[in-house]
C-alpha cells in the first residue's frame, strides 16, 4: 500500500507518483517520526513543477510534523510520543548560514515529508508548540520561521512600530499575527476586498487594495502617520519592491523573502539609498530561530491560519489549489 509520494522526472504535477517507503529504525543521533502532516510552500511548488531540479524519485515537501516513534543512541532531547516539527535546513542550527544552499533541505537536496515515516537527525527537529494540531505545527517550518526571522530577528521589531505585509499567503499572515502579538501596527495589501476584510478580522489596522490603488507604497507611507512604515515583508520581488521602497520611512527595513513576480528586475536603488533603507534577503532561518518561534507561540497563544487540508494522495490537487491563488493562509497535507 502506498504511503509516500515521489517526484518522477521530468517533474510535473501529473508525475507525482504514489510510492512505498519502509520505516527505518533510527541510528545513533537519529529519530524515527510518524509523519502526520505537511504544508505547502512556494519552494515545494517549484520543485514539483520542475523549476528547481531534484533527483529522480525525490520525496517532496520541506515541512513535516508528527509523533516520535523511536530514538537512536545518544538522543536525549526527544522521546517516544513527543510531537515534533522538522526544520527547513537540516544542517543550520544557529549563527551564520552554512553556505550549502538547499543540499540539506528536505524535499530538495534530500527526501522530504510527503511520507508516513521519516528517520532524520534529531538536530533536524524541534518540539511542536503545546496544543497545536499536526497541521498547525507543520506550518511553522518554512512560513512561520521566515516571518519570525524577518521581523523579530533581523527586524528587531518593537511595540508601536508599523509593519506592511503583502497578500494573504502563509508568510504574510504569520507576519501580521507576529506583529500584532508584539504590539505593532499592521498595514496589509491584497487585490481582493473579501480577503482584505478577513485581514481586518485578524487585526490589520489598515488595508489597501493594490489593484484599485496602484501607488500602494505612497498610501502605506501616508497611513503610517510617520513618514513611512518601519518594516516591509516583501514577497513579490522585483515587481513590488519599488512600491515597498516607496512605503518605508527613513532607515526603514525591507525583508525580501519571496520572488513571486520574477527573479530579477529594475530596482530604484537611488531612492533606497536616499532613504538609507535596509534591504535584507532572507531564506527561512536556522534551528534556534524555530525554537524561539515555538516559545513565542506557546507564550502568546498564536495559532496559524489554515485554508484547507488535502490528503497525501491528493498532493497534486493541493498544489493546483496553491497555484490558483485563491487560498487564505496555509494549505496543509494530512498524512493518515
């Protein structure tokens, strides 16, 4: 019986193939996990459609949450029955990035979590927040840690500051929730008035429809009441970065976490210099960032917003839903 999904080459959604993976007992320093859930990210989508090249038969999905079944010799941090979450980089624990790129990222350089059982290094896991479902926990690995690092780590977010978030994907909604939990004000953008209303319900202080207000950067700066916003969580890349630069105050901070509008483009560098703004590229974060995020979730009661959950064998349909752009929050995968 199938208990995993593999990418067959050439990679397309249609080539995602049910497969079988035998559970492997943990060796020294390893943990065997009964995976219960995963969640979709843009990185995963690029893998399964072939934009990011992976090996034949790769098991996709960077995010995984589940229950510890067994631990290997020397593992003291986890025990059978613990609820755990995978880390995005299995080789980056703290400090500066390793420089290994995606070589040790599940679902890319190594097999991921579109499977019932995974045996991984204990250092590639953290505990899940208390009271989280497996689907909720699975949203933290990529989207949650990215938002946390953008605002709390690199941005050093403070109460009373203003944060601009773009759209209604996982990172943007996490950023909204983390900003509100920290006592910040939030300005949110979307092309859908219905989604903007939902963003208000989540706590956004101001919303902007970027279709009807093309110069949304100017409007965000006006709404900030301070000459510009303190932080922008930038998901679009070159197509939206000029407006984000327009939106920030002097010495403002832009966390570039996505390239949904393309890989490169014309950027108003002189305006960024004039504002003495700080533009920082972010690729998720390290294990300690995730541990700190879990602690923050426990302390604040923050719960992720989940749009829909699909069964593992319908993974291709989950990605089609992601590609439609109609989702609000995270799309999850349940693994029975």
